């Protein structure tokens, strides 16, 4: 699967639906490559960093080739060859995993300062209230593009003068019920244009996100581990601790027993029961808090093929629509990590889901049917890693 999606120095997530280099997809792909072609794994990460902006941001897409059949391309973003937003920063975690798999530390002196700059960008540009957590500037920056938590903030986006565009994704997938709606795409497009008008600053959308905050907190721990081996000091450990405090002080809801999202522009808490509300488990939380999160997953995310992206008990659950219900391999991989302490059978259930239904982008949590893009890179790469680390056979 990875060989088939290889474009020489980067891996496309899915040849027809996503024909470019995505940031967190590439980090996950590198983990898969490391198990059978370590040199190619390191090249994946190094290629991702060729798109780094001078301010440190890692764009969520790098357009190495022009493709008239993909929307939105760099012209729509008003950039030269990347997008202007980022994605959940899993690249430090991926680089640590590459070192663990390959034993090669020779790339760390070059990569560590670049990773450090990308992390500092999140702290500097994505914490508008200064609370020690991360607010995304676009739903796409979260990685969970049409998750129900974005509905209310997106409905406040000014769409009075929308740019013209033509969607291409529904033509590839065929079944529009598996994709974001047309109204959501208008809102997405308007935010992109507003960010460009803001000189590529944060723009009008700012929602504090426990998933991105937690992934960055874990990434800071991993960066501290990398920097020690590269003998290049960073402030990553202190930043990780600040993020954990920000998570618990600003985004944890004691009554609900899970994390919530916070619209910084409207000063409104968003309490949809989604997988991102539990992914702070990945950030090495204190035991009592982690216990409550695990109990919530067991109680509210039951499915034949765990873990759905939105709780089936939430009124906004949609079984087949992208991040509003289906099961995804990457969030399962994150939650199957030892530090999360989730059901030890999650890794095996994840591999069995792919083995039985194919390398799809996401899956119906009830039936197991494959949905979205076909020949999906991280569904292969992360299954390889689950097997290699002993979470599945």
C-alpha cells in the first residue's frame, strides 16, 4: 500500500482523493515505512519539513505538483505551494518512533530545531487567550474536519460574500453522505480567504481543541526526548507541562467527566461527545482524570468496530459522514498507546477491521464497511506499527 502511494519523497494519503502531501498523514506514513524501509521513512519526514514557513508553521498540505483536479489548491490559498494552516503536530512523536524502530539518531541534529520551531509557532500563534492550550484557526487544522464541535462556530462565519469554487471530493467518493456538506465547504472556503486577508494570521475562527492541545503536549515530551539525544537543549518539557495545566484548567468539565471545546471568539463551551474529548489520554494525564476518560469511552463509545469518532449516544452522530461517526485508524492508534490505558483489545480490533474490510479512509462503526478514500496510507502504516509493537497480530 505504501509503495503504491509513494511519490518518490512523500506519500499521498489516497491517490485519487488526496493526491498531495498532508502533514499528519505523512508523519503516520513514516512510521509505517520505518518497519521495512528506514531510509524512505526518514525521507518522508525530511520532505515534510521542506514546506516549513519562516515563522515555524508546518503547512497541512504541500503541493509538490500542480493538480487541476484537486480543490482547494495553492492559488485558492493565495500561497506559492502550501496551505496556510497546520495540522495536529504528530511529527515529533513520529520521529521518536522512527528512532525507536531504526536506532538511527543521525538525523536528529538537523530535525530537532525545525520541530522545536514548529511547536513554538503553535504556542505563539494559536493561543489567543493565553490560557496554555491550543485553538485551531480552521476545522481542517484540527484534522477532524467536520466534527460536530465545529457546527456552532462555523455557523458564525461570515458567508455573505463566498468565493466561487467547485468541489472535487464528492466526485471521487461518489456517495455525498460520506463527506462534509456543501454548506460546510462554503464556510471552510470563507475561513481560508479570511486567513489570507489577515496576512496569514489566525483569522476569524479560534476554537480551543483538547485533541490538538494533547497531541502537542505529548509531542513536546517526545521533543524533549529527541533533544536530549541530539544534545540540543529546548524548553519542550516546560511547554508540555504548561499544556497539561491548560488542558485541565481550561478545557476539562468535571460534571461531564471529559474535555470540551471552547469557542474563543464567542466565549462559548462546546460539549459534543466526540473522540477528541478523550484524546487527552495521549498526553500522560494524572491517573484519576485518565480513569474517568476511559470509563466514558467504555460507556458511551460502544460499537461493533470501535472507536467511533462521535458517540453513538450523541444526537449529532452520523454513521457514515466523515468525522461525525465513523471509526478512524489514526485515532485508534493514538488511543491504543500504552500511556492511554484503554482496552488492550483495541489494537487487535483495529487491525482486524482493516484486514476484513480493506484499506479505507474510515469505517462504519456498526457494520465495518469501508468508507471514504480507498487505498488509504495511514490505515496500512499504522496497522503495521500496531502489529510491530505487539498490540495486534
